C-alpha cells in the first residue's frame, strides 16, 4: 500500500524482489512434490502472491522517479544561461560599509 500511495517503489532492489518471487514459486512446486502438505503449500502460495505484487509494482513504477525529477519546466522569467539572455537575478553587491562618517 505504501508503494501505491507514493507511486514509487523507493529504494527496493529489483534483483532481490524478483529473486524472492521466483524462490517462493519454486517452494510451491517443491512442497507439492516433497510434502504434499496443504498448509505449507498455501503458505508459499500466499507468499508468492505478495512477492508477485511487489515485483509487479517494481515493473509498473520502474521510471516513475525519472518522470518526477526531469518533468519540471523552468518557471516563466527564470534565470537564463550564459548565452546573454536577460536575468532576473539581483546583481551581487560588494561589502556594505556601515560606519558613520564624522
């Protein structure tokens, strides 16, 4: 839910998430073959579902950080580059002498 609210997966490692997802799927098949215990199989199925949701969020929000950072346009009247355009930045002033003259 936090990833959905933030519209980003933050700093989650894609390699780790996909490894967990594939590992939990593999555990379902090995549990079916080795034990046949329905509780264990249901536990790994639930784990696979949760890991699959996170893996799908990583794929869905893959470039969301780039859209947020690079999508902003400069404001109208913003300071222009060094090509000689007008600038609305105030000029730098030298040190102010605040001593009173006698």
